[in-house]
C-alpha cells in the first residue's frame, strides 16, 4: 500500500519526536532546558486553555495579516505599473534593488523612533519587506505575458485599463499568487521577530517571556503554536489560490500546489 506524501511526512515527524523523547528520558542527551516532547505536550494542553494565549495569538495574526494586506495592495499596484512601463523600470529598478536586500531587522530602530512600542511599529517593519515578493512576482508575471495576448488586445482596441485588468493581471495571476504566498510566510516570521525585540506583545514576546522566566516547557509550547499558525496561513492561501485559479493546480509542474 502506497502512503500519501502527507502520511509519510507525519510518519517522519513522529519518528523524530519519539527519538527526541527516548534520548531525553534515557539520559543520552542532557540539556537543562531541553524538555522531552511529553512535557511540552502537557504544557501545550494547558496553554490552549489559557485566555491570555488567544489574545496574544490574535495580536500576532492581526499584525501579520494587516501588514500582508498592505503589502499586497502596494506590491500588486507597483508591480503592475513596473511591468507595463519600461521608462518607470528604468528610473526605479536601481532603487528597488538597493532597498530590497535591506535586512528587515534594520528597520526596527527607525520604527521605534517614529512610532514607539506600538502596533504601528510592527506594521511598518513587516509591510515594507513583505512588499518585495509580491512586487517582483507581479512585475515578472506582467512582463512574461504572451505577446500574442497583447496583440489581440491591441487588435480589439482595448483601453489601457481594460488590457491591465482583463488580460495582463489574469495572465500574471499565478506569479502574483506565488509572491503573495511567500509574502504571507514572511509576514508571520517578521511579526514574531518584531514582537521579540521591538514591541512587547503577541506570541513572539510570549516566547521571550517564558525563556526569561526559565520555563522551557511553555516556551516550546508557544513555538509549536507559532509553527501551527504558519501551517494555517499557508493552507489558507493554498485554498484561496485553488478557488481563484483552479486550472493552475491541475498542471503537474505547477508551483502553486507545492
């Protein structure tokens, strides 16, 4: 009987967890603050019964999703404009290539000076780096649109806005959604980082708080919760992509389903 990739993945994870439990319980690995999975599981079950955890989780989700929505709106608009206008690319691509590799953590002191310890700091630090995957994906998708489609649009005498919304954006949609998927993962990672070192709120701060309190069981429980949240984010965008582009997922080499 051939197992599905999901079951094989779960099996591999289960083997890893059992090996971790055995090595800790047998004393073969001894780290003072590395608990066995059984202790983490107990802490996790206690954590999900705590109302405070849900408030922290909602703060992180709000920061990540809010920043991602801002990044998506800016990235799609700018990416489409860059894809359509050669002169705009000529005058802006150098600036984009300079700003794009800027480490997001470097923006935290700037945001703290501007907004202090607040949600605005998180939105600022998260949204700017999250723009780039969407912008590049949208621009690449528009640029790679078949010249035949452009010729058809010109022969039909479509207005520039009609060409954009009826031909270029739909044709570039797979690239746009790949960029959005990468950006969403990045938004969650940056939300956790900013909460750890820039704004004492949410799940990121909870991990630091439990580490400083020398409570590794709860610290690992929060880390697992963050991992599950990342899986949920990715699943949400995959489902949305299947609804928006059902045909793309039927292609055997499609990047969207990976």
